[in-house]
C-alpha cells in the first residue's frame, strides 16, 4: 500500500512538471488561483477576459501536445493513458492557469463525436475543440424534462435531407459563447418516449437559435435558455440512427457524471480557519465541543472523498477499471458545501448577513450549493443510480414505459 | 501507486472469510449471546491454527512476521462475521502493546505464547464510566504492585493477563503487565449490551505487576491510534454485512405487489448506507497506510478512520433493522446481532465524541489539515 509513482509515472510527471514550470506560474499557496484581469467575474467583461485567457492557455497546451491527453493524436490528443491524464491534472492544478469553458465540449461532445461522427467530421471538429478554438455546449434539459430527460419535446422534422427544429432547451451552460452544440430532439411523438429521440450537432450561429441568460439565485448567469424557431440542421449532422437518440444521450450522460466532480466553494479548511478565529461565548468557536464534533464530521467526509479518489487513481495506475465508488462524490461534496456554508454563517452570527471579504465566500457557497445538488444529476437521481447500477436493486416501476409519447400524461408545471 | 492491499493480502482476506463462512460465525455469535460460554473456543482455536494470532509477531518471537496490513484485512472479516472471540483484546491491543515496548524479557516471555494462542491478553484502561484522561487514572502502581479498579474490561474474564494503565508516581502514567490469576485480583463478569463479547470489572489489591514503562501515556495514545485503525476495519466489515443484508432482504420481500427494493424510499436508504460505507472504507485505507508505515499522520488518519467507520456501522446496522420491518426487531432475526456489535465496537477504545475531539486536536497540532 503506497502512493508512489511507478518509474514510468515519475518520468511522465517530471516531463509534465518541467513543461508547466516553463510555461505557467506556480501557485504560492492553495488560494493563489488564476484571476481574470477584470476581477468582477460577473457580467460581460469579466467573462470575456477569462475566456480570452482560457483560449490562449488551451492553445498553448495544444501546440505543445498537452490538450485532451487521452484523445487519439489524429484528433488533437496525445494517446495518453488514463493515469497520464490524472498526473497531468494533478500537476496542472499546482499552477495559476485559467480553466472552464471547454469541459462540456471536450468531456461530453467530444466522446460522442468520436463514437458517432464520420471520419471527416472528426478531423474537422475535434482538433479545434481540443485547441479551445471552438467551444461546444450541450442542449439536453428542457422546462418539462430534467431528471426525466427522455421526456423532451423539442421537435425535429425531416424534409429531404434537412431537419427543422422547434422548441426550447434550458440550463445550457455557456450557450452564449458556444460555437457548436449537441442536441437531443424528439423526431417521433407517437413512439414510446425512449424510442422517438434523435441526436444532432449544430452550429449555434444558425438562424432561429436564440440564447437568453438565466439569472440564478447567486445573481450570476452561467446558464441559458435556448429557443429554436425553424432551425435547419443537415441530416449529415445527425449522430446515431433516427430514433436512437436515447442511446447516444447515455454516452454523453455517462461522461457528464465523470466530469461533474467536487463542488467548489467553502470546504473543511475554510470552516476550520473560521472556527479558530471566531468568538463563541467568550472563547474561540473551536474550543466548543459541539463545534468540534461538526468539524470532525466534515473532515471525515472530505478525507473520505479524497481517498476514494486515490483508490480510483490507484486502480488506473494498476491498469484496472476504477470501481463505482466515485459515484458518491457529487452527493457528498455538494451537501457538505451547503452545510459548511450555512454553519459558517451561523458561527459568524448576525455579522454573517453583511457582505464583506470574510462572509462573501460563505454566502456565495450557500447560494450556489442548491444548484450544484441539482446539476448533472440530482441527489435523488444519483442515489437511484447507486442503488440500481452499483448495488443491483430494481429500477422504479415506470408508468410511461411502452406508452406512445403523445399519450403520456403531463402536469401543469410542464 | 498502489493504494490498495496486495494480492497476497487480499488472498489472505478471502481465506479468513471462507473460514468464518464455513464455521458460520454469525450463528456462533448467537450461541455465545444466548449461552453460558464467554467466547467461542472452537472458533478461536481455528483462528489460532490459521496463524492469525501470530500475524504481526516477528519470527524470532514465534510469530509469522507479517505486518499491520494483514491484520487490517483479518479485522475486516472478523467484523463481517461478528466473530465471538477475544481477538481485538489479545491481538490488536495486548500483542501490539508488547511489540511496541522495548522490554525484551516481556517480549520473549509473552509473544510466543500470544502467537500460539496459549495465552490471551487484554488492555485494562477504562475507569469509572468514561474513557480516562491522563488525570483520570486512579489505579496506582507502587513497588511492583498495583491497586485499584478497572471497569468493563473487554475479555477481562477470559484473558490470562492484562496490560493495565496506572499512576507510577510524579504525575506519570505507566503501563503494567498483570497476571490475572495472581493474588489480589478480583474479576466480576458483567451483563453486557452485546453478550457475544465478554466484559468484566477487575479489581487489583497489591497485585504483582511487571512494568512495561513507568512513563507510558504517549505509548498508550499510540496504542489507541494503532488499534483504532484495526477497530475501524472491523466496523467496516460489519457495516458492509449489514448493508448487504438490508439489500438482500429488500430484493426478496414483496409489498404492494412489488419487491420493496424497487421503492425509492428503500433504494435511497441503501444508497445512503453505501455512501457512509465507502467514505469509511477509503478513510480506513488511509489509516492502514499510516499504521503500516508508522507515519506521523497516524493520529489524524486513525481518528478519521475510526470516526467514519463508527458512523457507518451504526447507520448500516440500524437501517438494516428498519429495512426488515418488524421481523428485523425480533430476537430470531440476526439484525440485532450486528446492531449490538456496532454499539459495542463504538464503545470499546473510546466513544465517538472522544475520537472526534482527538481528530480536531490532531488537526490543530499538525496545522495543515488538508
């Protein structure tokens, strides 16, 4: 039992580390992260500066062969092993570099294109995706179809070799700066719901695509509603067979669950430091037994997730497939985030209500946590997945199975 | 990297599991619980014959010279089988305490007999009703004799000898080895919450005692950290068994025309058990790494493993009863055996509140918790 690199891993780590050292600034401490020039992080300007920096960093990596490491070289990758990809991630996280923007394309759209697109399409779209030149979004959820994704209603009609799309998508991250999108639509309303779906990719600049930001409870707007009015997609951009869209979607969703990891925001370190500083009944909060018990619980969760990740990396290092243990990560980290944020504000008492440098991260985490518990599979959906796919318990009984989609009852909240 | 047990260690784990399955250790737990015997001698002898009591003892002292990692996998299986044997007292605690010590005479005399199962040892530490702090020890050692009372000593009425914490003068706590058949020892067996594991109050009156160390508080803290990792593995084994029982029962139990395992209320309950179990298991692996490397991180790693494993076994064992419905609360079903064992293991070597406090204390000391 050890954490040591194998000879090959150590060699690869050295190579990665020396390239990063030559091309980026090392973090001086954990909180010394990349910040865009326009510091606000909100509104148009903060984002565009962050986007510009992220594109530049991604292009630099691409040119040196460090983008999408596990992809084939032909498509802009490096043919790296899963373990090499992990090592890259570990080393890159020690540097002050911009991120975001490309995960959905590289993590979700890329794998689907690799499986279902033509060779010509792969050569056309994957390298710019790896380089960060073209950004992709994922058009899945709809106002009436979230956890029950197969209930989507966006309509696709084929005429000759062109499809016409009408409907609405929602919760589309980055639609406002994306060049392309992957979309699942309903092409047959009289087939049972999982059988009438068809999957495409499309140019987000197509006429009839309208993107409107959604203001979240944090005040930020990372997501969008996307409306489709007579949008044309050539049949050549269909991924998978007509009516096979559900199967194609599952590839994307599997990759989504791998992509959605730890919840960012306050964690044990923040509440630990706060408890050491904060007054509580004439002493520091950390001297209080009840506070210590809470801290211990969160430390155990954080540590449990950290070493669950290590067990998975170890499996990769040993050349085996990681177990299903990682499926617990998002549930545990999102709930921990919410509870730590709430407890931190509790410790700060009435002063927590005012927004200042100290309270901001707790306030932001408390407001951000609800959406993290929902995005990329709600707590409840993830627990179903653990029960069904990890523990082998039966699926729920589905009253809409084998019923033509247009005969399935819908409620007023759809 | 290989943050896992080796193939040989996993093979050993499988062998222990096979033995406990074949011997139906859960049924044996019930027999001890309902009967007059204090532990299952037959099962104990089989574990001894398999060499498990000799695991960590070097060959020069009659052992087989393996390490703590092997002991971790054994502990997990003993927990899964809720084995009614004094293994934790004799192996995790007494054997480890003697191995840690530098008293060569005691090592030569006791380790071969512990390895061969000829004698059973235990650790007598608790006084009054709580796990003692350094200032809470009232048993006193003076001129080779000890006097005072230890309470609820695990296997106190089974063991041949006990390692006893006692004041050694000048505000120091020492550690003493006491033959429990010696003059001045009074042993009172207790009626306990989990009668599959025997406990006794032990009074000493001018009882002859061999000194392991006159200044042993740090040694005792370390012994507790080491054994906490092993207890945690035992708890993880028990938790996994309870989770699997809940799942299996729910798959076969039908209500409202379908297996109750198809209801989300049950699925989510079992998923919650799985989550607490995985967190505990991963923390245990880190504890195993720290234990086997005698790493400076041991106090933090041990407390983390202990706290999350205690939580996991409690949750899995109580929700296992809930999943079984009324039958889960009958004497006839095995659910309560796991529920009792979960509680017992939570109390032995110190309760949840104590370990949570130890964890935060060690994080405050190390000053770099993450």
